[in-house]
C-alpha cells in the first residue's frame, strides 16, 4: 500500500503543478461557491484553513468571505508530538516559514488553540474519494491532530472539509487505520457530503 500511495502522490503532485495561474484563480472562485453552500462555513465562529503551497488550491477568496462576516480564520502551526495548533490569521499578521517552508503566524504560544476549539477545518489534499478518504503529503500531522475524531460519532466538531481540484477525485483512496476521514470535500465544481464505507 505504501508504494501505491507514493505513486499516487507523485502523479497528483505533477498534475497539480501543471495548472496555470488562471486555472488556479478560477478554481478558487469555484471552491468559494461550493463552501458557501455549507451552513457551518457561513455561520460558525472559528474556521481553520491552510496557506497554499506547491500548487494547493488557494483559499484567499474563502478567507475574504469569512472576514466579511466577522468570522475568525486560523492557520495551522506545528507543535510537539506531530500535533497542529491553530493561530488566528489577522490582517496585520507576521508570518514565518516553518521547517517545511510553509508560512505560519508568529504568535505567543498562549494564543494558539488546539483542534477542539475549531468549528470547521479546511484541509489540503492530493487525492480524495467520496467516502471521505484523503491522501495528504504523508507527514501525518492532520491525522495525529484529529485522531480524537476516530471515537466520535460523525459529523462532529470540528467538521473536516477537504479542499481540492475536481481532477483529484479517485474511486478509492488507499487508507491506513490511522487515517481520519473527511466529512465533506469542496472542489471548484461541487460540495461533496462524504458517505463513509460501512464496517461490519
């Protein structure tokens, strides 16, 4: 399975990087439209997302939409034990690259929130399926951070919403036992309510 996941990551990374600036801008507008059909995105106070790198679908329009409604937008910050904490992204935020070169808000540790404080989390991805399977870059940060959702009746807080291009959908993502499934996926074409695979 490791080989199949690695090959899939490589294939999707290449295809995503081939997109031009115009395609990314158009996709960002489409994703905003999809997200705005999710009531929690429109109303819940604390929404976390990501800083798009390496061809990830940009969230700039989604962030602007949240700020117009006075909702709070957070970015992930690396913490110990492969955990993510979340720092509010304000207009005057100072950003600094983490060990992976991804910008993070520079904030006091006391102002960083754990995952339980988020209402909705927008997650980047390389591939997804309609049962909530998500293939990320392989670091395991999101799965470790949201491991507590394994024992929760889904949907639960926070809602996990994958964000990606429509072409990143595949029939079935090869998953591991520790993978945390998504509740929704937002693409430039639609908002997908994920239907988990029934277990015996």
